[in-house]
C-alpha cells in the first residue's frame, strides 16, 4: 500500500511536470495558480527517487523517471540566484530559508539514493545542493525557526558533500542559543506549524551531527504539546 501510494504520487508529478523543451519552466511543477515556484520541483526528487530504488515499485529503475529527475534538477539550477538561493514567488526573493526548505527534500532523495548505491542519482542534484550550501553557509534568515531550518539543511548537505563551512555556520546559529522557554515552547509558539518544523530540524541536526543533546528541546516541546491537546484530538 505504501509503495503504491508513493507510485501514484510519482505518476501525478510526472503528469504535472513541464517537459516542453521550449519552455523556460521545463522541469518545474506549477502550483494551482500556475506559478512555477522552484521549491515545487523538489518533490519529484524525493518521491521519485524512493520509487526508483524500490524493487516493488512500478517505477523501479525506470529510465524515463531518471530523465524527469534531471529535468527537475535542471530547473532548480536555473532558478538559483548567483548566491545559490531560490525564490518563493509569492513573498520571499533570493531567500536562504526557502532554499533551506527545498534543500531538505532534495537532500532526502540524494541520501536515499546513496544509501542504496545509486550515486549517479546523487550526482544529478549535486550542483544544486553544493551551490545552495555555499549560500546557506553565509546567508541570513527571516524568522527564528529559519535558523534551524537552514542549519539542518546544511547538516544534510554536509553528510553528502562534506564542507567545514557548513559546520561552522551551524555552530554560529547554535551559539545564539535555542529559543525555547521554561514551558517548552519556541519563540513562534505555533502548535500546528513551527513547533513541527523546529522539532524536525533538531532531530535532523542531532542525527547528522551525532549530537544527541539537541534532542532535549524536542522532548521538552513534545511534552508541552501534550497539555495543548484535547481529548477529541483538537490542538490548541
């Protein structure tokens, strides 16, 4: 069932992906407003890789799918600014945080591919990730949670393509201190969105950097969330 659901998602993405060689958006996946946000193209680079490597998938070692991965990676590369960043067309331009979010997904796909010996897939996304990493190693943020989004993205890129600049930038952000209060809530106090983003970021950082102490704020936040859940499942 899980493989089928992933395959169905891949099929949907392949149908939606722009393949016209004459289109400037070749490789992208437009949203419901027909905007070609670079971040949307990352989904096939994670979901597609999972299907490509799974023996039970109908896309297992599918050459057309590899071509689609190349198209998506090419669109991402063309969308990068000279600094290595992508845009969120509705609001954030030349944006390190949005580049961080996109890099999470791309690096997930690359890590899966490497784990199962498909280094040719890793090489497809290497130019995007390394250029993004160079930018994230010096770029800024918009909101508090973005520090941890960028840091966890850098840890993922570093696992694939080690670079001391990435680790140095992570340490700079961590040196600011983790913004969690005595109640176990982060600065942005968002049960449905930012708590999840920050907790996930610290889980990734703890794993990739072998720093189990970074799981402490995650545990404290999850514990505090228990007091924000009603018996019927409603979340404050």
